[in-house]
């Protein structure tokens, strides 16, 4: 156990250095409990890190739970512009909406957009595992507006309460902020106050959990 804890702490420290951040700033940026990362680096807990806590920290650090660098499920094209490396993210002809959004991620992408590889790594985003789609409707305003482009990281399907996710529900694709009440309910929230929260319990709660396509990790707004 002590060897595993040391190995975990060393990998966490290495990843923080790769991201160019410190434990305190990282905890605040990712909404982790106070001292969640720092206690691991100090080796303060004799009982060791719980699996759930290790999984949560790995998710935030962009590490797979086996404790190693993420493995892309899809290749990503890369290019160099003025000495800076860029990776491309595929854009699909799909829409996420408050109501009946369309989804067809099995079709070929219609376009690709380039993002700085350094920025992607700093934000724990894998270009090869992410997709870009447009949002329809005003339910997520002022966070996301009608017509905005959003990036969805398809690896991040584990619900972290308060984050925005793309969710497949029945035949619809919905962009909602999910609030998790463990063993009780999942609440689908719109940032626009004119739309009431939607509660899912029982089997419907499981359907939402299984229907998460990924977390919304970036959005781009079109002016005019």
C-alpha cells in the first residue's frame, strides 16, 4: 500500500508540473475539496487514498485510472504554425438543444478546427477524443448562446456535479448542467432562469448516467 501511495503521489506531482500549476491552484480550478491533492503529496493519510478519491483526482489531472498518460481513442492530426504545435478537433453536423437536438457522430466530420496543443494539454483535453458541435436554443444562456460552437470531451462521462455535459436522452441531444444527488436524483439545470430544473430519479437517473456523451470543455461564440 505504501509503495502504491508513493507511486501515486509521484505521478500526481509529475502531472502538476506538466500542467504548470500547483496543488492549491489546481484544487480551486477543478472544484476539488481543500487539501485533496496536497494530502496525497504529503502522504498524510495512513489508510491510503480511497478509490473514489483517486479516480476523481485522476479525472481532473487527465490521467486514466490505471495511473498513466491518457491514451487517445482516435488519432489527431497535427501541424506546426510559427513554431507552435496545433492539433485539430473534428466538427460534426450535430446540434445540442434544450429540446430535440440532433445527433449523428457516426457520420464523417464536416470540418476540423485547430487548437494549440499546449492549451489542450494545460486544460486536460485530448483533441482525438473530442468533437465540436453547434448549440441550438437559449436554455444555457448566458453561459452558452444559440449558435455557439462547443467542444465535447468524450472521455469525460463520469458526472461531476455542476459541470455542463452533452447528454443523449431518448433520441435527443441535450446540453445541460448536471447536478448529482448521490443515490437520489440527477437534476438537469438550464443556466437561463426561465427554464425550470428537471429531476430524474430511479431508472430515468440511470438513463441519464448512461447517456452522457461527454463534458463540454470549451465554447466559441459567433458575433453578429
